[in-house]
């Protein structure tokens, strides 16, 4: 079995240059966890945004405020309309880094205040609810702005653009420890709830042009990227709205999560043999007590589009490994950097008027070149 690859170089931290087009735009960041911290850091250090932090844990809010002197914050119950109304009042936009099941109420209150709404959710049902709320809104609703869905969607559309006909679109992403040391060969690098949810929910795909639902954890494949062996299998939510957009237009579209070999068999044992998919709260407790978190992670991204150009069969591929790194004197994980760069880059484009200002906005509408040259999007470059 191949040892985990340590890339010789990771991404370099670009200087976050102020855009100076709309100074002091107020943005609410809901969720003071791993991703919320990075989002707040990016926005405050840009010099263009006034940031309000909201979280159910006042201690988590205070910790961010102590590091970011210009930000403001308060305790917010994500299930309380009055708490959300209080922090959203007068803001330009809200970025939800809250648990995915809190997003429908957050989106509802954003609509009531004409506040642009962005989130990081992978949950298909939550996105449907957000899309319904976007109808008739005077503000933009831009869900799924992180890594996958999010950047991977933007990249997939870019790869397909020059092909006359697309046959296969494969999207693969893994948030992996750089130095795995347990049997799962996995560490907690992001939301435990989100991880379990993508292992349990049906997975959208397109087969022979038709939209289908596939079971999670199935269709195991093995792959090698830069000499390192991986496996990939179905997980839910990574396609975002792309499956709906491409049905009838592309023959085969699928998304899978990348893991080190052996992970899939152990997860299937937990989920299917021990039926932990019916005891998700208990599984979350087990994971969080037994699997250590790590800041030393690597984000493996692979997208390929195969189709015809001028009658010739071609394959276009994007592959990159993004490492954890130090930014402004503090160590940040790869998943923090890539997820926050995704949503902050889209926010910049939205504020600059380069995305629709009303209604439901899909990641497919974000131009790759504009995103990758954005001061936040450059973290992927």
C-alpha cells in the first residue's frame, strides 16, 4: 500500500488585496467553528467588510473577537427568528457556517431583511428549501459555496466549456489527513454532522442522460494521483445543483469522495452491519471521542470531462492537492482555507455585481476565470 504523499509544495498564501469598490459592507457570519473562523479572518483582513459573528456558544464568539479587533459579535440561537433578526438587521449579506439543518430558517430571515444569503451546505433537501425561498426575493440566494459543491462545480463547468459534446464528467474530492495513523486512515477536519450526512443520504448522478439516485458508499473505485493510491465512492451532496442542470445534456455525471484505501470497507461495516446509519447521533459521539482532529490535512481535488471537440475524443482534467499552511502567523487547515476561499470569493463577485442580485444563484453561474483570479479564489490557483 502506497504511503501518503507529502507534496513538495503546497499553495502559496496570496496577499488579500482590498478591492476598494464598496467599503465597509456589513457581512454576518453565522457559526464560529473551524470554517466560520477562517471566513471571518479573510473578510476582516481584506479591509472591505465589517463583520458580525454569531454563534450559540458565546465563548467561541469571544475567541474570534479577541483575534479580530474590528469584528463584532453576539450569541445567536440559530433556531430563534428573533435572534437572527437582531444580527441580520442592516447587513448586506449573511454567510451561514451553521449546521446544515439550521439553514432554512436563516435563509427565511435573510429574505425578510433583503440580505444576500450564502451557505456551505451539501444537503440536497436544504438546498431545495433555499431555492423555494429564493422565489420572488429582492436579494440573492447562493447556497453550496464551499469546496464540493462549490469550487468543484465551477471547475467542472469550466472544463466542459470548450467541448462540443460531453460524454463523462467525473468529480472527486477528499479532505484527508496528511499523516493518517488509525485504521480508518482518517481524521476529523470539518463538520462531523456533515460527514455522517454525506455517508447516509442518497447520491444524485446522471447515467445515460437520466437523473438517478444512487446509494451512498457504493461504486467503489481505485485511483492514483501523483503516485499516491486512493479509493473513491459515492457520497451525497457533492454535485450540488449540477445534476439537475446537466440532465439530458451530459451522458454520465457523478461525484465521489476520495479516501485512503480501506476506509470504505470499515465505514460500510459501521453503517450497514452495525446499522449506525440509524443512530447518527451516537455515531457522531463515537467519531468525536475516538477520531482526533488535525490541522495537518490535504485537500485532493480531481475533475475530468471527456467528450468530443471537432470530432475528436478528448479528456480535460483538473487535479490539485491543497495543503494546510500558515496565514498571518497562524496555522490553518486545508479544509478551512479551501472552503472559506470558496464562499468569500463568491461573496466578492456578488458584491461587485458580477452575479445576479436577486433570486436563486447556482454555482454553475460563477465564472471560473473571474473566481480563480479573485483575491480569495487565488488560494486554489
